[in-house]
C-alpha cells in the first residue's frame, strides 16, 4: 500500500510539473512579436514610428508603387517595393526592418531586382530597409502609427479595423499588445496632436488624443460669415486716363487707397463658404464670401502652447510680406495680424515649423530669419513691431533674394524640412516673377501665393505679367494659390493655408527629371516599318510618356512623324493631361514613305523645340529603323547647339554611325539599338533612368 501511495504521489507531481511546463510554454509563446502588415502603397513618410518591423503582402512589385533612390530611399517611396528593389524580399512578400534616417540632397535611381527606382533631387527624410529581424535591445511596436487623412481597413493578423475619416485624423494599425521584457530598452512613440477647429474662431485648439484611443473623428461646424461690400479706390486704380496707377507710385506722395465703406449684413450659408471650410482646393472655386463678422475673428484666441512646436508640421517657412505704399497703413496692420495668427496656428518650435519674415517694396530685406524665434508668442510680438518699408511691389526681386539668401544653414535652415515661401501680394507685382519663381522651385523651394484684391477685368491692362500666379507656382490646380477678394477676408485664409503648408506629402514642388521637360518624339513612319511595327513603336512612346508628370507646368509631350516629309502630330501645348497625351499617341496614323531623318530633326527643332518654354529641358527622342536618305549630322549639331538633348533609338537596319551623330554626347548614354521592334520595351527603363541621371548631374541654379 505504501509503495502504491509513493507511485501515485510521483505521478501526481509529474503531471503537475508537466502542466506547469505547458503553461510556461504558452506564456513564453505569448511574448512572440506581433508583426503588423502594411499594404503595397504605404509610404515610409506616412508612418510615424522611427524604426519598425512590418510584413509586406505579395504582389508589391509594380510600377505604380513608386520608389525613389538606391540603398537609401526617400520617405516618399513605397516601403515594400523599396524592399524588393533592395533585394530584402521578393514579390511574394515577407518581413522587413525599416529605419528612418535624415533626408538627402539627392537620390539616385537604378534598376535592381526587377524594380526601377527613380531619382529625386532632394527630400526631407530617408529610410533604410533590412532583413526583418529585431535588433538587440530594441522594442518594436506591434502597432504602427500613421499620419493620414484617408480612411482604410487596417489589418492585424486576421483582424480588420475600420478607421474613420476626418481632417488630420490619426490612423494606426490595431494589434494585440506585446509584453515588453524588463531587460529591454523601452522606446516611446510621440502622441499625435489632432487639430480641432473651433467654430467661433479661425485659430485651432490642439486636442491631445489619449494614447489608448488615438483614432478620432474631427468635425467642425461651418459658421456663416457676414458679408462686406468693398468700394475700390477710384484715384488709385481707375479705368480713367489718370496717371495715378499702381506701377508709377512715388514713395513720398503719401497716396493710399481709400478705406472701404462697409455695409454689414448676415450672409446665407453658401457652397463657396463650405468649400473654404473643407478646403477642397478645386481650381476656379472661390473660397470666400467677402467680409468679416467680428473683431474676434481678426484676433483669434491664443493657441495653447505646444512644447517644441507642432511635430506634424515640420517645415521651414518664409513669408514675403507686401510693404509697398499701395497697401496703406490700415491694410499693412491687417497683414501683420494675419502673420501673427499664422504663427500662432502653426505652432512654431524647434521640433515643428520655423518661420521667418521678409518684407519687400523696392528692395527686399529680412525682418528675422528661421532661427530668430522658436515659439509662437515671441514671433507674434516681433511681427507686431514690423514697420512698413514703402516702395513698389517687386515680388520677383524678393523671390530671387529669398532663393539666394534666406534658406541658408547660417539662417537656421534645417535641411531635412521642406522649404516653403508664402508670398502675400496686394493686387499685382510691379516686376516679373516667372523666372525668379522657376529658379526658386528648381532650388527645392515650394512657393505659395496669396493675392489680395487681384486686378479686376478693367485693371488687367496695368498688370506687367498676366497670369503671374500660374507662372510662379508649380501646380495650377489651386493648391498653391489663394485669391482673397478683400483684406478684410484675409483672416479666413489662416486655416486653409496652415493645412496646405503642413501637407508635406504634397510639397514636391522642386523640379525633378519627371516634371521639368519638353519631350518631343520624332517617329519614323517609313514604308520599311510596316503597320504592325508602327503600333509597337507607338506603344513604346506611350510607355515612356506615362512615366512622366504631365501638365501645363510640368513635363509636356509633343510628337512628329516623318517619311520624306514631316507631320506635326501634336505640339507641346496641345494636351495638358497624361490621359489626353496617351490618347493622342494612340490616334497617330501610320504614314508610309521614305526616310529623311535629317529633315525631320530640323522640322522638330522648328515646330517643337523653338516653342519650348525657357524653364523646360528640351529632350528629343528619335526612333528610326533605317539609314537616312539625307544628312543627319548638320541638323543634329544645330539642335544640340540650341540646347536640345537628343536620344536616338535604332531598330533593325538603322545605321550605327547616324545614331551616334544624332545622339547627344556621350553617345553610349544617348544612343540605343535593338534588333527587332518587339524588343523596344526593354529600353523604356534604361532611357528614363539615363534622362534622370543626366538631370541630377546638372548644376542647380
């Protein structure tokens, strides 16, 4: 009996130990890292976490998921496609480790592992991709924090969480919490700030979202504004024969525009006002009714102080304020109030936006630079003390000054933050702005224009440079320009403008190889090509064209077909959208005839490139399948001397010596040959890469 008792006791202890071991094993398994899954289109810049491990799904190797750089990638890139480009994973997906690093002044494109990455002149933030194994001593989040206004179904294992939408909504993947061993180094992620609009004021109040529930929906009620009727200064801007107009003012005359006679009334809620509240940025849509409702709106309630600035808006800002005599003392004061309100709404600080002010008249001068003030209150006080310079409204001169002198390291430029210039203009400039704006944009500066009381139809004859705003900004979709009908409506710009300058994903105004060219295709339509091969050539032309950013202010496309004769299929200014260009290429009909390539080059130079804009790189891409009946050397040399960068693509019976004569030096980077038309597609990536490499190697103005 005693023996049986001992045996039973032994087995009982054994079972208990076995169960305890299983429980311990279960607990150990629970500490396994939960790896959040990200989608193919997720860009590194959208994820707040500075270092994280994530799982990429299959199928991310696609040209629509853009990648910028090689080894070190711009945060504007698709995370998963960058991982494929670097060779960490393939198109089947997998786990990756992502580390954020500082921005670079240039990113080199390349073709690797089936992915073509693009070049980019500069970007504010970079990232590295490596094998998805945790580094020792680092705790990785099972929850990724996103800064996005899009709604999405967010995945975590088998769970799916719907994220609500809203302005400045913070989105994050929801997963089970991960126990953190006490021996590991604790890491923290910043708590996002959600800006909530108070209907009673134009200045936002920050609402700190609790860490446990970061996803919130922001709703702001639109408030009806009172109307204001404006009486223009007849002596200052008149359609009469009086010599008193904006362009010939003398600083010592003391002439100012008359103060308006305001008639106040309660305005009905309007679609235009709703557009201002939601800030849809639709071209041609007015954001304003005319007027203000109370002094409270002109002097919003102070924004609660954000320590070290608003981290969701890390930009380096320069405001160009109009100090010309035409603005008058009252409106100059309104302008200062606006700048003070902007400083308060932005949340100035070393970890957020920094702001300086340049005042322009006849000549520009810096009131204070980026490093002078690091908080909103001191900045507002300094703005209030600015005195008016007087003079004309030389905006072009001011932009040149800012481009050369303002965004310097010695003035507080941080390098990794986007450079933004906001130009305030009373009416219209007294000098030209297009060239100065182009040079500033090519230096990586994003330009916004806020024009107040723009020229009426009867006043446009006095404007030196018609459509100066469209010529100055890099996009004409209304995002980079706001027109305000009255100085008394200027306070309404605060929130829309804050929203725009802080939308760093859209601040890609600096010219790149993809948005700064006039590309003219010169297409051989001779009898030796044939109908079927001609369609293959058109597909090749379309495949190249669709990789570029096409619009009136970005890359433009033109095409010439030639045999013995030449035909302009469409000019650079014919189509301004990518879809229209691709449709036009598809409609080109096969001509058939001889091969006079030299005459075609001369024709393209005259009909296309002589009409190219001065701020565009002129690129000719000539495709031919045989030897020319005429000389190609003299026409090609003339084109090169006129600034045309020529690429030659030869097929089948094309003469190598002619291809090299047509191509810009060095020949090996500008001349290509394929044995048959069906292999043209192989050179699409190489051609675009060479265009971008050459662009990035050129000195910046």
